[in-house]
């Protein structure tokens, strides 16, 4: 684990991220906030590309909680059976649809606590939805962010909660809204797990990683 980088270095890092990609976007396809919740829940232990392939037709016919219930669990399974843990995920999606109708008037709630009360929606999923749909500076720490945060010193921490706090506590406020996307994309395409592409990294001179592959 690298040491926490100072404010001035973090500012420079995120200035570079912002210059390279001013408006970073999540890679999960969705048509509204409900389908975003479903897509993020389906993405656990699966790739965004795999989820997008499975939901391409699904979201054309089931883009509201009521339409999802009308489709039914077996109908949903037919669409998502290429995704890992699809049976449990299908159960959770149907339970969530029912709860949204019965308790929230068919609308997706906009608080972290309410989102986390939905089946299959943990803190990371809730933070993704809060960030991507409502623009809240929530930090959804996945394996990519955890790796980048610890390798570089941007946000070191022993677990995902510690990394989340490190981001919120140390990264300048003006970069908080997009921080989670910049870090995910950096981990997905540059600071990869096995052979990080350090030679192509735009923050390599500021990063604390001692085993740079230059």
C-alpha cells in the first residue's frame, strides 16, 4: 500500500484526468434510473459488456418495475442467463420491482439508505446510482478503484470502506463528482491488474507505485 499523496499532488492528478476526459461516463447501458439500478445490480461479478449484451433487448420491453413484474422471473432469466449468478439476480430484480411499486410508487428512491434496502443493492450499487443519475459525489469503490487507490497513493485503504473515505477526505471537492469514473476507467484500461501500462499512464510521474513497468 502506497502512502497517501498530498493535496497538491492529488490536485495535479485530477487536473490531468479532467483535461483528458472532462465528462467521464459509466459503461453500463440504461434508459432511465430504474434500468440503471437493474444494470448495476446485474453487473456484480460480471463485466459491463456482458451485462449490456444481456440487457439490450430486456430494457426495450421491461424499463419500469411494473413491466418487469409483467415479464416475470422466468422471462427475465431468458434475457440474463449469460450473466453469472443469474437465478439469484433474477429473484432480486423481481423483489426490487415489487418493493418499488408497493413502497415507492414505482419510483426509484434517491437516498443511499433507501436504495440499500432493495434486494441485491449494496452500498457500491447505491453509490453508482446516486453518482450517475443524480450527480451526487458518491464513490463506488470496485476492484479497479481499490487497486488504483492503493497502488498510486491516490486513496490507500485496507478495505473498500477505507478507500471510499480516503477519496472523500482527500480528493479536492471540485473533482469528487467524476472521481469514481476517472479511477474506474484508469484501472480498467491503464492501471490494469497484471501488467499495468505505466509507459502510457498520464500520472506515472506522480504515482507512488514502486514496480512501474516503464
